[in-house]
C-alpha cells in the first residue's frame, strides 16, 4: 500500500518536492511521530484536555465568568486557567513531588504513595496482560484479588511462625487463593467452552459475597468484634517497609517489579510463554502444531490468578494491615484491566501504566483535598486514555500525525495535484 | 432451535448416524437438587411448624385469606413431586425424547416452594409482594438484556450495558428533577443510553477496537462522569438537580383486581408496561420481520449479508444505538422508576447481570426475560427472607444467582451459542 502513492508521486513531469537531505530528516521525524509511544503520549494529552473541560465546566467561578463572556472574555480565561491549573498542579504534586513540603520526607512522600498504590495495579495488570496475549479476557481480577487477600490474610493472622517463613507462607497463600479462583474459569473454559468473560464476572460477584459471609464467621472475623473485619495482620506476616515507618512503601512494590521481570521471561523466553502467545495469536494453528489449547487456557488463568492474588497480598500484607474488610480490593481489579490495556500487555508497559494510574489515583486524593475537585475526574481521564490508546487512528486524526506506512504530507499533496491535473487537463494547458 | 435445521438439511442421511450422545446433565442435576430438597426441607427439619403464605395485598378488592400449610409435610410432598419430575427427565433422556423447558421450569417452581416452606417455617411469607417485587427488581435486567440481544444479534458485544443503565439513570433523574415530570425523565433516559451506544459503535465499527475493551472502558467512563457531575453539580443544589420524582403506579382497571396476577403484573408503573411491550415487540420483530432477518444476518454472517446488499456497518451502527437507548430506558428504573434520587454507581453491577440473563436466555427475548425474572426473584427473595428472618446467611442467598449462571454458562443447562460473528469488525 505504501509503494503505490510514492510511484505515483514521482511520475515524470511532476516537480521533485524535496531534496534528499530533507527527506532523511523528515524520515526520522516521521518515525518518531508514527511510533506507538507518541500515540500514547498524545492520548494522555488528549485525555487530560477532556478532563480539563469537565473540571472547568463544573467550576463555579468559570460558570459565572462564562455568563458575561462577551463583556470580559479575559475573566473567563483567567478563571478557566486557574481552575484547571490548580487542579492539575495539585494532582501532580500529590502524585510526584510536593513542592510545598517542609521536610525532605514530605517532599518525596507523594512519589512513594504513587508506588504503593500502583503495586496491586501492576500485579493484577501483569496477570490480565498474560491473559490478553493468550486470547483470554479475564475480567475476574477483582474476585481473584479478594480470594488472594482472604487466603493471604488468613494465613497471616491465624498462624504464628518465624519472621521470614510467615511472610513467605502468607504470600504463597495469597497467590494460591487467586490462582484457584481464576482456575475455576480456566477449567470451565477448557472443558465446557464456557465464556471466560461471563464466568469471571460472576466469580467477582461470588467473591464479594463470599468475603462478606466469611467476615461474619469465626474463620475471618476478629474475636469480640461485631463489625465485619478480621484481626490485624501481625508484623511477622507483613511486607517490610522499604523507607522506614514514615512511608507506606513496602517490599510488595519490589516484588511487583520482580514479577514483571519474571513475566517478561515467561512470555518472551520460555516454551510455556511461546505456547501462550501461539494460542493467543491463532488457537487453530496452535492446535494443529500439537499444543493443547485447553491446557494452555488453564495455565494462563492460573498464572493470571496467582498474580492477582499477589495484588491482594500487597493490600492485606502491606498497605492495609489493620484488618481485612470486604472493600479490600477497592476497584483495583477493574483498574488493572485498563492498566494492562494501556501497557499493551507487555511487562514494562504494564509497570509504567501501573505507575501512571497509581499516580493519578494517589494524586487524585490530594487534588480532592486541596482544590475540592472530585477524584472521579481521574476515572474519566483514565478511561479516555485507554479509549484513545485503543484507537490510534483517532489520535492521529486529532493531532494530524502521519499514519505508519501511509503517504507523507508532501506525497499526498502531489497526489492531489496529480488527480486535479488528470481531472482538468484543459484548464491546466490553458494556464501553461 | 438446531433440531429442525438438521432434519431439514439432511433428511436422506440414516438416522442412526445423526444420533448425538445422550446428555445426562439435566437428569443428574434435577435429581441432586430434588434429593437436597427432600432431605434438607422435608426430612431433617423438626415438624410441627406452619408456613403461612399471604396471597392478597391490603388494597385488593377480593380478599383471599392467607394459606397456612404444615412446613415439613408440604416440603416433603413438593420434593417428592419434584423427584418424580426428575425421574421423568431420566426416562426422556434415555429415550432421546425432548420434553421442552416446562419440565425444569415446573421443577424450579416446586423446588422454590419447598424451599419457602422450609425457610418460612413458623412465619408468614407475602407471596404477592414477593412476586411483584421480583418483577420490579428485574426491570433493569430485562431492559439491559434486551439491549444486549439487539447488539449481539447484530454482531457487537455490548459490555457497556452497565454504563448505559447508569447514564440512563443519571439523565432520567436530572431531567425529571429539572422539569418536575418523571415522564420527561423516561424520555431523556434513552438518549443517555444511546450516547453510550454511539461511542461503543464508533470505536467498534470505525476504529475496530476490541468491543469488550471499549465496553469495559465505557463503563468506567460513565461511572467517572456521573460521579463527577454528581459530586459537583448535583450535590451543590439537590433541590433543583436531584429531586426525587417517582413515576406514579398506574393500575390497569379491571385486570389489576385479579388475585395474585393483578397486583403483580398490572399494578406497576409505565416503565414496567413499556417492558412488556419491548419484550413482545422484540420477540416478534427479531424473528418475523425483514428488519430482524437483516439484523440477524449481519450478526451471523456479515459477508453474506453484504453480498445481498445489506449495509453491514450501517445496520450495526443503527441497532447498537437502538440497543443503547433500550438499556438507557432501563436505567430510568433506578431513579424515577424506583422513586429515588441519583446516587453514585447506583446500578451496582446490574448491567453485568443483564448480560448473564441474556446468555442464560440464549439470546432470545423471552428466554432473557425469564432469566432476568429469575435474578430479580432471587434478589427479592433475599430481601423478603431478610425481613421475615431466615436460617440462611443473606450473602449465600445473594450469591446463588451468580453460581447458577456459572453452571448455566458451563453448559449444565444446555449448550449456548453466541451469534457467529459477534465481536469481529467487518471489513470488505
């Protein structure tokens, strides 16, 4: 497709539009503009702009100044700028660095919060990403996180074991809990062909009620308490804090990064990963090549579930150690889907996307506290980012970026001129 | 549905070769359930209690006195009849006879009655209230599953039902509150749903984005936008933007006086009557009209549809937007339908349940209606038993429909088959 316009543009009789040197320079620029990273960047920008529109629309001051827009437009633009600027600056300072911090700890605290919040997102996002690449749409991270938290938390506060062993067992327990829960969907898909989307959605709901029920039974409920809350996780089963007690950042974040490396190795360097990808790319071909699609399905779901279970462990053994509640998974399971999408199901991408969304979430709380802009704007920005990322042609159309493999602007212009010349040969001759 | 096709296309083939292996799933499942009912509702509980079923509501013209039955004896009889039905299904399966859906349906009713006898021992169960509440709670599920059917039959997977419901609920509340008329809210709700439908279909058809991804993201987007507007605009001035404007109950004269059926079916709001109309129209038009034929052709085999001159993408766009509008109308249930003000994420995952109802109903409007009613019933049963007091924890009750759906999707109820080309963008 890319060759055709080029030959057409270089027809004899057409002027040569650009010199060789110019072409090389443009080639590099084009390559940059065509890359998926630029699309990602512009998608984030577009989503932030749309978020800004919402922030401005709901701002009282902007609304009043818009009332007399034609009398004094400058007032409107000032109000607009300050509303959006304040909100986004608070978001940034809540997510990365707090410029107003009095101590060094306060200044860097936001970035550690971002890492803490992103830990479950990275874990679960990695699992969902593996599913995507194997052609499975696992919406069940939410339920798998809950089951991981149940089992991890239960191991944590039930047994009394030496320091290292206790944490290890609790973490393994969390992974097993998530893996077993996800395997239900995997086994059903492999044996009966049950749609994994529906089964995992249903398992999410079952998990919510299951934890609600278990928190009213002696298995999870703290003794002598009427609320549905478990006993706190003992220190021996907690992830050690990385930067001392001033920060919430714990070893779970490092584990998440390690998991990303392991997932990279698994998907890119191991036989198992090759099978996963082969089944995802073309299950019929994979079957013909002698792979068991059913077996791969069960494995993928189990691994994805184990990673989601680890996300649950990051919560119950790291961030929220005061006791397991029904809200342990928050909306991490659903956010992780968008994280995996944004990260294009690759481990590095997922880590970066997890950090971005973790930052948006951590910063969102700061923004809500400082400027009163509700944190829900973060959801809007997140979903717009994913929508734009999923539709690169849309982003390219908005920002007039070149299409990969498509004609350059100069070529298009030449093409148009040629078409015009062909359509009106008489007028061209007269003008000549 | 597949049986007549086989006989029509291959009448000459020897019948023996066409025989499929006997499926014992249904008889086994029914027998196990029947035995559970027999043992746990009929034999194990101590006798001597009575379960009272209240049939009339206070406002009925003809009052029927409540029926009190001995709990264990009735449960015993009901479960024995249910087991007899299970035996019938063994006989049918062994002889490869098709008995239709009435058998599991009647079995289900008997089982639930036996369960109610047990759960309501020594108490009063308001039967009419239980049923009318079930219909009421299933309204968004029915509209949602109708939307799902419209979209999936035309080849677009609509995971965004949840978002369409939420958008409909939001706009219905705002418009009804601003105008003071709940009926204007009913008019506005489909617009919000259709807008979500537009986004879904634009990304699915124009940009070929994975439809499940778009659906999931649109759900998050609608949650974000409605939450944001709720906590900024709506809470700033509740009296103007988010007043409670309930739809009035319109009793159909005459019909609403029939015992049990009257209060359940004909003493409802306009939204419920619209639901009857929607299901009937969809069931007829989907299978008996040119529009329905084209819609299904596009969803099953778009290339063939294109060959005979049907514009595939235009058909998809129009019907997905229509589907969004239907789900949006269902969203009105949460605010004007239920007489509540708008609240954050008030649809609470009902869109996903609607999706399950659609699959359980095998992409058929009537089937989906009954599946949705099943969900609505179990939801309301939990509430009712919560009020009268029950031996079962409420979470286990709430969990049941989801577990049932998993079993259903896994093929215990029968293999379900989605429209062949759903989720695949059409390119020439």
